[in-house]
């Protein structure tokens, strides 16, 4: 049995009771980084064998799979949030399913859901792109194609590259493109910035050092939203 167990994205209180119960009862925990997971486990007084799961190492995949097919119950965790969401795990899940291992995916923290809920811009469709390729040409093409779908586009970005990414969004979609930056979600310095992309570039350019984890949401232009409101039936 393989449990996919989401872990906090910043605030250690954000782990579910069920996730803790699973971590307490499994035979082993398969981790992205055993040291980070050990810190989490010891915080909750859980002592459990941990094994590194390296998505890019076929031996690691085989070892984990052998444990599962051999009847062991394992939890898969990543460094933060939900495994397999811009994180390692999906290959193991795919192979586990193929091998007939029962897989259970527990609900829990993920930066994409957390940021979108707080953005207040849609209750419906969105396009999640995670991390974009480093090559600006490739990244720009993906952004413009995704934006054509007329849904908000959600990206993950590191503090070292967030400014460059905003500049690429400006170049690709225009300076007036509305953007929401969700920084350090669930942490002490949680911060939200909303505005046109050129305004956010100006804001971040003023900082000596950009720190923290970011979710970038590219919203739809105001004209699109107006059209949508005009089309909506109003009963009131
Ligand atoms: N699996 C994770 C999830 O479910 O959200 C994502 C892991 S991915 C390697 C890390 C990226 O998630 C960061 O670079 C950032 O874009 C986003 N992220 C993670 N924690 C965050 C936080 N507390 N606030 C804002 N963004 C966060």
C-alpha cells in the first residue's frame, strides 16, 4: 500500500490528523530529503525508517517499488506540500499502480490551491504550469499558449528568478497584465501583492534582496472579466 502524504508548506500546524496517523502507522517513509522529513517526524514525535526516493535514479525507484510489492506499507512525502505536484513522486505512483499496489492520495497542503483560494479571482478553471523551462523562448511560448485559454495561469518560482519571470510575463503578455504574487504562504511573513505586472516589477526591483517562496498568478485582463459578468444571468 502506498500513501501519498502532503506535508506543510511553511506552517507545521498545517498537517492533517490523518496524515499524522498514516505517518505513525506505515512501515517506512519514502522522502525527497530524509533530513528534512526527519525534522518533521521528530516535531510530531514520530520515529520511522526513512528512505530517500530519487525520481531520477532508476535504482531508487526499483528499491521503493520492491518494498511496496513485497507487502510493505509506505508513505510518500516530498519536502513540502503535495508529492507529485512540481515534486518527485509521479513515476513511483505510476509504477505502483502498474504493479497492482493500492495507492491512496491524502488531501492536504499545496501552494497552488492555497494561492488560488486567497487570490479571489476564480472559483473555476485555471491553468497550472508549475516551474517553467529556464530558456526564456520556451517559457514565453508556454505562457502565451496557456493564457490563450482565457483562464488564470499559475506558476511556481524561486526568489532568485521571480523578477526575471515577471519581466518575461511583461514582454510576452504586455505591461498591463494583472498579476498576483503570493509569497511565503502560511508563514510569518506571508504577503500578497496585486497589480499590473509592470507595477510588481517596479516593486520588486526596489528590494535589495528578494527572499521567500512565490506563487505567481497571471490573471485575466479586466475586459475579459467584464464580458463574463455581462454574460452572466442575474437573478437579483
Ligand atoms: N509540492 C509542492 C506543492 O504541493 O505546492 C510544491 C513544491 S515546489 C518544489 C516548490 C515551489 O512551491 C516553490 O518554489 C514555490 O513556488 C511554491 N511554494 C512552496 N511553498 C510555498 C509557500 N509557503 N508560499 C508560496 N509558494 C510556495
